[in-house]
C-alpha cells in the first residue's frame, strides 16, 4: 500500500485547515500584544513578552495585562489541535506503510500534546485570576502559591512542547530518509539535506526542541526559547507546505485512476 493513500485525505485537510486557523490567530494575537512593556526586570534578556511572562516567577499586574489573554488562549488551543491532527496524520502514514517507523512513542506524544494544551490554557487562566489582585499583603504573603503554580504550568507546557518538537523532527527525518534514501555520510550530503525544503521541518523542529529544553531547564537561559519559537513557526509552515503537496499528490493519483 502506498504512503500517499486517499484514506489520509480527511486528516490532511483537517490538519491543513487547523494550521491555517492557528497561523491567522497568531497573527491577530501578535498585533494585539505589546512587544515592549514599560515594566520589565533589567536582568531579563527576553524580547518576546509572552515568553518572558511564561518563565517569570512573579510577573507584575502591568506585565500580565500587557497581552490579550483571550487571543492567546485561542491561539494556544488551535495550535494544540493542529499538533494533534499533525501527529495523527504522520501516524496514519506510519500505519499504511509498516516499513516506516515515524513514532516509536506515539501514545506518549499524543499524551504530551493533551498535557501541553491543558497546561497552556491553565497558565493563561492563571494570568487573569482574581488571586492576582495587586495588593501588598498578597504579594508579600508566603502562603500565596499562585506564582508557583503558574510557573509550574508554564514549564510543564514548555517541556511537553519541546518533546513534541523533537518527536516531529525525528518523524520527518525518518520519512525523508525513507522517501529519498538519504544517507548522511559526508558534510556535503548534510548541507544538501538541510537545504532541501523537505528537510526544513527536521532542522526547524529539532532546533526548536533542543533550544526550548535548554532554555527551560538551565537557569537564566530562558531567552533561548525565543529562537525555539521561531523554529516552531518555520517547522509549522514547512509542514503545512508538505501537507499541501501531499494532498495534491493524492488528487493527481485519483485523477489518474479515473482516467484508467
């Protein structure tokens, strides 16, 4: 059975639609968010306000209100749905062709995706919680666990996301090696592999996963999550392009079968 089977077309179409909706919601959120807040610690190296908030121990009320909570929640939710459909699409390819081993940990990947979506939405809700009211008594009280819970949800979301990105990088790498019989024996072959547009998800998702893992686990290195986020966007756009090309291949195959 061929890899590009017509049975995958509904999943491909769903993934492509959710990916477009996610990118549009992200563009809307980016235009609604201030990139240079007036209140920010001088020791922070972050340039993206959302990433700074996700790794800050106790963001002020001004920082929390500098982003659009509703738009951020919708963007994260759509990105989670797109990631789930994306993984299911690649799992379908793996199911149709037993020679391809894209996801050695498929159930763990899907579980991490659900955890990532839940933690992300919980983090956004914690930014607008009534317990975050600006008062000296609340800020100085040692019993206030809201900042700790918020930071835990943010780091758990980043860790799950980095695992998902590394898994997607491995999946696209296995698929590319199978379809092109790539053998990275020399530096020249590695350069052609990176330069091929079909290898962009492998490099982009791989860099995003490693950089985000380093930024979250190593203290005072959270600014590495910024290039990780850029790598995620590059990987998502490249994967949408590959999904579009695969849908075109399926339509071409269907037309050829009708002519026969």
